[in-house]
C-alpha cells in the first residue's frame, strides 16, 4: 500500500483532499477482508457465503492504492526535483513505519510461537518478499508488507516511467491508458496457459497466483495506469464524470468480483484485479478532477481526510493486531460466528486506529520532517526542464 500523501512534498495547492479521504475507504476494505479471514469453518452457510462475497475487499483496496500511488506522484511532480531526492523522500516515507511494524511483528511471532525463518524474515525486512512466489503466503513477520515491496519497486522506476510517459503527445495518452488497461485485463487469462499444480480449492497454481496478485512487475501496470490518468487530469483531458456514476461503477465491479468469488469459493484470478481496475481508475480520476474545480465531495470532509492521512499507518498495524487478538487472546480452536465477529471487528477497528495514530504521530511525521523535506532552493535558482537521468532533475509542470 502507498503511504498517505500528507508530506512536505505536497504544497497545499497540489493536495487532492478527496483522494486522501478515499484512502480511508480503501484501508477499511482491506481491514474487512482480514477480519473475515477469522470465520470458523463450522460457521453456517449464509455466513460463509457473506465472507466469500466480501473477500475481494482486500484485493480491491490494494489495487486502489497501486493506481493511486502512480496518480499522486505524477500529479505532485515538481520542477527541479532530482531522482536522488525523490528516492530519499520515498524511502523516508515508508521505511521508518515499516521498520517499527516489522520489529513488532517479529516480537509477536516469537510470543505466539509462530514459525518464522531467517530467509522470510530477512526478505520482509529489506522488502523483497514479493519477488518470490509463495513467500507472501508464508510467515513474513508482517505479511501485508508485501505491498511495500511492490511500492519500493514502483518508486525505483517512477522517475524513468514518468519521464517517458510525460513526453507522449496529448493525443496518445488515451490510447496509452487503453493499452495498460488491456494488459491488466489480459494477465489472468495469459497465466492460465502456464503449467502448474493447482492450490487446494483454488483452481490455479502458486505461480499463477503470484503473477496475477503479488509480482511487482505485473502490478507495475496499475501504477503506470495511475501515471497516465494523472497526466490526463493535469492536462484537463479528463471528462467531468459524475461521482455517483464513478461510485456505481465501483459497486458494480465489486459485485461481479464478489459473486465470482462466492461461486468459486476461492479468490478468482480475474476477480483479484481485472474486475475492478477500470471502475477504480474512473473513481480516482473523477475525484481528482472535481477537487481541481473545488466541487463538493463527501471524501473531502475534514474528518474523512484525517482518517485518510492515518491510512498508511493503519494498513501496517491492523493485520498484526487482528492476529494478536485471534491467535494469542482467544481460546484455542474458538472462532466467532457472524454476529460476534462483527462486534469484535468494530472494537478492534478502533484499537487499530489508535495504534495507527500513535505510529503516524511518533514515527511517520517526525521521519518525514527529518529526512523527507527537500532542501531549500538557493535564491534565484532556476530548475531546468529536462528528462531525468541518474541524478538529474525529475521534472514536472507545477500544478494549478
């Protein structure tokens, strides 16, 4: 998941509050997915079907964050920035939070007796676990940090992707968005051609799952789509779509993914990303376009925006808190039914947000103030606009 966008690199004029608010919604979807994983196999059929229907909430949230990451970084790109400074800010944004939650996850694993290995623990520490098929399915201290491994890869390539895509003529931006969308849609069908032993109850192999859901080069397609969407919005080429229409498309895409998962009784390859990537892209670009015109939006409410600012920290802590509660505190073999789980999920939700506030306040913000703030330009300095090189400027038009 990408970090929240409240950082020194965003000037007030560049901030898109609706997108920050929507981060809260995406983080909540991921939380729902992981809370539902605590359902007992002995639960009644209706409860299990509900769990299957809501299971795609996690993948939808992750896809939203990947597209949004490319969008926000592109929209906020400024003249005179260098590749080295960009990388430093991105590492300062994600790694302090990651190091703290990795350490907490390791302590939790030792306390609960969870089996961890040197290879998975070290891979999680340096954020390379997403590159190994199956490693994200094993104990990697804080399992959801695999998305940070993808983000780190995206950040490494962003200066060069952005430099290439922003040089496209305006009339080629829409075709570029279409090509990226087609590639994302094609991935689950192409991986079906690969041989492999199907996972139990899944109907696809471990390698097929990895290529569709966790492989950083494949998820880079969503990040690149976010870059193109931002170029369209920044260039005034995105139509003013109704928020209700964008939300309806998202609900329809999710319903298709949820029904597919309920029927197959397992996360379906096509439902993981392809079913919802277009609605999510429309929602992100539409929300940003409306913010540029200062149009009203529920996602812009100050309280919702505040929750969105805590979403990165919430994402990193919620899985460990759920694991600690259901593994260490509940009696062995006990799993709640639908009503009890709902009540526990509500209580733990607020516990997670409390922990997220502490992490955000004590670690994330101080780290960004210390390492993430760009150096002040010298008086009269003028940033040249040229393509980014290894240590040259990461150029971009200043947003209105």
